[in-house]
């Protein structure tokens, strides 16, 4: 989706259960930048194939460039995978979207323009 509020003018958005995107890089931490709001749902987050977190993007107000950090990964090459659950983040939610604006592994940021 195109938006001027995204790092490079685009945000990946999915709401289908199981839809996923993966990003690779070298470093000991990874940050995933997303949106939050009433239409945002939940996602499973994996690093190197291991389930690390469930992220809930629900918020009563829409926000951009929300950061989710995973640290102490150990040095080296890592793969972050964000997988939509297809569930609302709250019973008050209006959707199940999961958004990826940008990903940073170590000090390198990857744009979200590739699905």
C-alpha cells in the first residue's frame, strides 16, 4: 500500500491467515517497523525459524512507524519472518491487518517494497 508516512512510501499489508514476509540480514538485533490502529490484528514473529513473539497491532488510534525489537540474537546472519494470524487484536478491532513498513537487522535497513 502506498503512503507518504512510510519509510520509502510503501507498506506491506496482509490480513489473510498465514500470509508472511521474511527479511534477512547480519547483526545481533532486529527491528520491525509497522503500523498500529483499529484495523490492525495479530502476527507471529519468527527469527531463524523459531517462534519468538506474538505481536498485537491493535490501537484505538492509528500510528505509523511503530517499532518491535528483538535483541540478543547473537552475532551473525538472521532471518525475520512475520506471519499474519488473521485475528483481530481486540474485540473492538475493525480488521486483522498486519503491516510491515521496514525491517532493520543490525545496522542495515531493508525496505518493505518487496513482498
